[in-house]
C-alpha cells in the first residue's frame, strides 16, 4: 500500500492536452495493476495529484445532455471557448481562468475501495477549505459538488465534481471557483441543474482577488489529513 502522492502544478494548460496527459498517467497505473495481478506479484502503484488552470472550455460528461450547452459553434468561437464531450461522470461544466482545478489520479486500493466515499472526501476537502475563509459550505442532497446556502432560494454551487474510475484508479476531479468570471456559466445549464446559481470565492468574500496559491495550500492540507496521505512535490 502506497499513500504517497506526487503533486504537480501544471500552471495554465489546454484542456485537451491535460486530458491526454491524465489518460497517459491513468493508463500507466492500470497497466501496472493488470500486469502485477497476472504475474501474482507484489503490487506497488503510484498516486498523482495535478493542479491546473484551463483556458475557457466547456466539458460534457458521458451521460450529460448536449442541450445544456446554450452556445453554437460560432458563439463558442466568439467567446474564445472550446467544447469537449469527455469520459467523466456528471453533466456540463465550465473551466477557465481564476478557477482551481484538481485532478487526483489515485489507486484507491492504496486508500479505500469506495467511490462514494471518495467523492464525499473530495467534497469535504473543499468544505473544510472554504470554512477557513469563513464560509459555511455543504452538500446538496442528490447533487454532487459543494454548495452555499443549501435549502434557501439563494443556493449556489461553488465547486463542481466529476470523476472516472476503473479498477479503483481515478481521474478527473474537482473545479473550485476562486477568481472566476461567472458570466461564462450563463451559457450553460451548470451540471444540468436548472434554477440554481453558481458562486466564486472572491465574490463571496467581497474582494477583487483571492490568493490562489494560498487556497491550493489549504486544499492540500485537508486532502493530506482526510486521505492520510503524504504529498511529494515533483517538477
């Protein structure tokens, strides 16, 4: 069992390039598991965690409804945005500047083999992080992600989640709005949920800009505690 996680901040990176990179790392871990199982050898697999910021992009999960994208191809181009249908769970979401995206690629055999628990832990990492900024975030029953003012007419989503898993290896992850231009969400039905708004940390705090490096540090702190893991920085 290996609970060390190699962490890397990819900076600003094209969504498709990042997706391909994730797939490559994901496949390497899967191949290691399959090979070791076939040879009945001792199994040692690696874990990774990537931070990234994407240029404007909309992504649709494998079971998502394309009608939740409210822009045509020309309008996407005019907005400087791209669109991809991808292999995670969930419906449609937006990624862009000012948003912290985290992609944990973990072999859950190193932690716990429970996808439901994994999703709840990702949510809890964000809930605890936002608590440090004085925000009471929570879950919304039946709606994956992290929300503010659940149960009121002002309920709004501040963090979206969507993952893929095979043989207990995960990819994709979470997207936390920190200094995000929320206007880009006007062009979709976020996560396929109608009638609810989205939020960004800087707006909630009433400031122009939140220190994203500080937010990342808090995320890693809570991730380490919940997953009982150790992070190793890689270049």
